[in-house]
């Protein structure tokens, strides 16, 4: 039985970075107990999904090995699964990490490389209830056609491998390979860039695009802008937003929902 629903609207994915060098919260949750406390706070805030990452992907990051990434995330996934039935996602592009965390009870693999390693699909085939988030991190001269071509290729590969529509979510990759103008356009008009009728996830929290729009260089001071932009995305049909400030995001979603009641 799948422990997620990518088609459900207004979902909030809470970020749990177990890294020493993530761009806005590196080093805060490296210890397992600290990570579990933060996961608990994300769940109390009402997050639909907890996304655990063991590798920073900030600009200029230095890649760590899959062994090191696994050492960071596996204990957290294992202990968190013992404590909750909540949906657990792991942010990784290593097939070795994906297989280990899915065995430990994770539900979703969030692959920012966009299935760059074909072995990732083989791992997904072993776990028929697992979900996959495919992100585009490429440079595109024509953003709309570039995203369409990329997602067409990836979804075709997944379907050929027997990965059903319900298991797939797409992420256009705001902040990865795009110009500032392209990033803003992705946020302004998410339906323009949606591929077919696949559900989409946007991760824009505290990113430089937000900083440029609100004139704030400190990533930790971009939460109000991040929540506002994320709410805009949900209001324009995006299924999942990935955020650092989960409490504020859930409160905004709840308030917006109440005001929209007829």
C-alpha cells in the first residue's frame, strides 16, 4: 500500500537536512536525536511529507560519497519510521542510498539529478509502492519546450520500467540551471510549465530567486517571501510545496482554505 498521494492538493513537504553545509540550516540537525526532534516539530506543524537530505546542493557544493550520505540519512530514516507512520521522502540521487532507505521504510525518493543514473529505476522496480520525484536541473534556452522534452524522456523511461503514473511526481527545478527570469516565470505560471497532467512539486524555500524578489541576502530571513510564493503556487494548482518554515506554511494554507470556503 502506498503511503503517499501525489495527486492530493495543498501538500506541504517539510525539509530535514542532516548535513553540515546546507545553505540555510547546515549543521543544525546532524545528530540523530536533533534530527528526530526537528522531524517531530515538522509533523506537529502539520507537514504531509518529511524530506530527509544528507547532501547539500547549494551553489558550489562538494559532493559527498554515497557511503557518507547513507551514514547521515539511514539512522534518521530507521528511527523516524519506528516513531511514525508519516510519509518519509529521502533526497538522494544515489541508487545505493535509495535502496537502503526504502528497505528501512522510506516511501519516496526525491532525485534532484532527474534519474541521471539509470540504476535508480532498477531500485524503484524492486519497491512497487515507492514514489519517485524527478527534478529537472538543466539549462534550457526555451524553458517550456526544454522541460517538456526532459520530462517526456524521463516519464517514458519510467513507464517502460513499469512505474505507474501514481508513483511519479515532477519538479521543474527552480534554482537549478535556470536564469533568474526563468525561475520567476516558473513560479508565476506553474500551469504553463506542467507536463501533461503529472503532479508537480516546487521547492523554492529560501532560494536566491526569493531573495532577489524581496531584496534579502540572508537565506534565513526569506521565510515570509517563501511562504507567500509557495501559497501562490498552491493557489495555481501545484500539488506539493517543499519548505523550511513548515508551521507558517501550514497556517497560511489553512487560512487560505478557510477564506475560500463557500
